[in-house]
């Protein structure tokens, strides 16, 4: 599905889906209010889904971009300082896709911050952490953690991914 739309005629082409720090829980403001569609219908039973989130970027110490982003994930748009996640999406919002297996990674960031124009201005704390070695979902060591899931057999009813 993209923007809440799925082409039912092509569902047989997809057998597995991995989401990396994707907000699945609707919050109070853009962009998170628009993810309510993600849990509107059950996931197709023929598709294995792994929703991955992370910890290690607390809302109270990772900068204003993180604080604002986490606050968007809440019902009232406040309280981001009390939450943890990947610097953009809270852990809870990342793993709240009904029917998906979940995996929470420790000390992983949402994005390779040095690749963003003006990253030092927009997200200085996250950029410093990335430059100091904090991996993102696409870092080789992190991919090695979640990629093997794609080769595991489907385990119906399982909510947590196993190594």
C-alpha cells in the first residue's frame, strides 16, 4: 500500500514487507495523523510483515527536531520529551502495526544524518551522534540484524521476530 491505497490485483507479487522506523500509530499532527490507514484493515495473511523500531534517541536529549517529531506521535501533541525512538519516530509508533512481527533495535538512528543538506542545522544532535558512529537502519551491522528475517519461514501468530 502507498498512501493508504493498495492494488488488490498485485498483492500476490509481495510475500514479505519490512518497515524501518515507519510510523504506524496515528498521532495528533502532520505527518503522523495521516497514518491511521495503516491499521484500518488487517494485513493480508499471505504477507509476512516485520515492523522495526529503535531506541537510543530520547526526546529529552536529542534536539528540537526529535522532540517535535516525538510530540507529533502523541494524542495531544505534547510529551515528546518522555519518549524514546530513532530520532524521528518513537519506538511505540514504529512497532504499532497490527498483525506485524516486531523488532526493536538498540541505539539505532532513523537516517544517515550526514547525507542530509543542512543536517548540522536541522538536527545537530542526531548528526553528531551519527558522525560519532551511531548506526542507522541501513548500516551494514544493522542490516545484518534484520535481513535474516526475510529468509525465516512464516510463523503465524508470532508478534516478535527472533534472531
